[in-house]
C-alpha cells in the first residue's frame, strides 16, 4: 500500500474491526496475509514478540477470571500484527502530510508534527534499546531488574533531554503553531484491491455477530 | 589475536559496504565520512552484525570489548560508583582518570554527556582486552579530553585495538591506517607508508604534507616534530 492516507485509515479501521469480533479478526488476518509483506514487513520482530508475550500473560488472567481469554488473545494478536505492519510501512514525513491534507495547515500541521515527533521518538527508543542490548552483551551485564531500572531511567532522561532540545529548536525557528506544507500524496491504482478489502472486512464484522 | 574479513559484504537497500583485510595485533585507525559504514564494520568485527556475503574470522580473541558512540547505551549503574563497579574495575583510579574524583555517589543522569563519555572510556580502557573496538571514541569530548584520549591510545597495547572515527582534531599514534571509500574498506597499509595515500587526512597532517614534511605517525606531536625537522 503506497497512499499514506489509505495506510493510516486502513490501520485504524482494521484495528477496530479486529478488536470488535473474532469474525472481524479473521477477516483482518486474511487482509494482513494478502496485502502486506507479512513477517518481512515487520521492522522489529523482538518488539512484536515482547508485546505478544504481554498479551499471553493478560489472556491467561482474563481466561481465569472472566473467560474469553483465548478470543482476546487472538483478536489482540491480529491488532499487534497490523500495528507492526503500519510501523514498518510508514514513511518519514507521511503522518505530517496526511494530517495537513486532512485537517489543513493549522490544526493538521500541529497534529502531524506531533505524530511525526512521537513516531521518531519511538524509532529512536527502539534503536537505543537495540544498542543497549549490544552494550550489555559486551559488558557481560546480567539482565536483572536492578540493572534494567537505572538503564531505563537514563534512557528516559535522554528522551526528555532530546524533547527539550527539539522544543528549543522549534522555538528558535519561530514555530508558534501551524505551518505551510504542500502534501504530495497520490492514490495509485494498485492500492484499490487492498482499500476495497478493508470495506469487505467491515462488512463481515457487521454481518457475522461473533 | 587477529580478525580477518574475507570477501565481506553488507547491504541495506541501496547502501552497501564491502571489506577484505586482516586486523592484526596493534593499533588500527579506520576513517571515513559519517554514514560510510564505520559502525557497521565495528559490529561486524565484534560478531554482532552478520554479513550478507563472506566471513569474519576471529583468532585467539578471548576478551572482546566494543565501545559504542553513545555512553548512555553502556550504563547500568544508578550512580557513578555503581557504574564503575558494573565494569568490574577499581573505583578510585577510574574516578581520577575521568576527572570525577569525589563524585562517586552522584547520579549518572546528573553528569553531562562529556563526563559520562570520559567515565565510560576510563572504565573500558581499565579492562583487559584481546580485541578492543572503539566506535567514535572522541564524540562528546572537549579538546583536552580528546588530547588525553589520543595520548592514552598512543601507548602500544599487546592486543588488537581498532579505532573508528571521523574526528580530525586529535588522533593517536597508530600502526595501520584504513579508509572507507565509496562503500569499500581500503587497507592503506602501515602508517608511515599510508600517510601519503590517505585521501582525507586531518588539516594539520595535510599542511605538513604540503610543506614536504614526512611525519613518522599521525599524532599532532609527530607532525609537529616532522615540521620542526623540515624547517631546519
């Protein structure tokens, strides 16, 4: 999928569809298998496994306390796969362009800029975590809570510092709100089957009450 | 103690790096512009990155140390003293070497990046190694810090030390020069023969070359001595 607007719209709609029902999750899984590069499109498989491990633990608790843990796990796994696809398929600057094209150069620009900065922070955080793992391996540091906590605190401190520097930079460049941007978004014809299939997934969810 | 790269190639989309060569005992300097692949090469030599083609062979390398550009990535202690202890080295000499005497209980995030880098390098250089890979060791250091590091790295080690840097202000004495040119690692050879072949030398070395001086090595001290000899 090439069109940034369709990408974000598909990810949002399909996430809701997958979460609402098992039938919807099956339809979204089929969509993920058909229209994404599947496991090859996942930029950070370790992060996905981490989220799946948390989901498994939550599903066990849900199953024991209220029931329905298995379906919860299935629906949420599909949502995570969808999120992993979007994270890998997103191009730098795309969120800003989509937000400006949808909401204009005032609110849209602010919203897009915020989204871009958040996405960039997430990328930096993942890169930092990867580097930390390498460094700990070299240092021979055991991964215990007492070593993880100060390391993660330092990482958080670094993120806050970077945010402060970014805010200063924006202020220095005269940013007070809004901005000019001409989004260069196109709708290629080859995105049509994937886009229509999103509607099909919504229809399946509404038609099959599971 | 040596690392050999045989017909190695790494690809990331359009970007590629190919390398062939042997990093034997002694000090090696690998230079190249930002984004040329120095960090990737360091990860390859450390066995962390895997090449798409070719092999990396490490011989008689027991203790391997890789220092990453950002010292925060290595930090696991809550305070300076804990961080030093996590490296398994004695506290007092490290505090003195890093210019942090009396600050053992200070929280790590209270240090500036330069101080954290000094602390990290002091811990790394206090350890024993067979293969030491220093990726951008001069990052975040001020001029005196850079000169002190160059002096420390100039001492001949009984091991293999590879320094990856794009820094030009101060460099240590080394045994062999390498350069990444257009996606390829080029072995320029032993330092004396390599200096005239170096395409991106530091300004002080370029000026010395233009004046006809032939320094024995690439440190500022060596170049100063060579210029004195040339000037008579």
